[in-house]
């Protein structure tokens, strides 16, 4: 039994979830919420859950979600960040922050405005 537990733990540590950027935008309008994450699927589920339950930390986004309704928003992966060839690298915070900054500038250049907290 202990061997199986160790094996599962090792498999978990070797998992590499997709990482990158998530954007939440109303289908009509010029606002956006951008977030970098090391686990796209998990974080996307978290954002939707928070918005559905009225607990998202960005109050402006939360208010718009409640007023416009879930069906009037897009929650999508904007870009995925690939893992390094270097297997020992585990922290991608800097790369994700840079990617988020680049996309924020692109979205602002398109005339979009970020939701403010």
C-alpha cells in the first residue's frame, strides 16, 4: 500500500499542467481581466466558480458578471507558455509575468480597458 502511495505522489510531482494566460471579457464591450497562471485548467475553473458565487476579488468584474450574466462573457486561454527543456526548472513566475505584461500592452493598444479592482 505504501509503495502505491509513493508512486502516486511521484506521478503527481511529475505532472506538468498547461500554464499561460487567461482572459475574461464581455462579448460586447471593451473591458478585460487578464491573469497569468501555472495551471490554466484549474485557474479557469476557479475564476468561473468565484464569479458564479459572487466571490471574485475583482469587484468591477464581479459586478459586470452579475449584471450581464455568465453567457455574455468569454473566458478563454489567450496564450500557453511552453515548459523549458531544463527539467530542473520549476518556477516560471518571471516568464508568466512578462507574458502578461506583453498581452496587457497589446490589449490596451487595441483600445481595451482592464477591469480595476
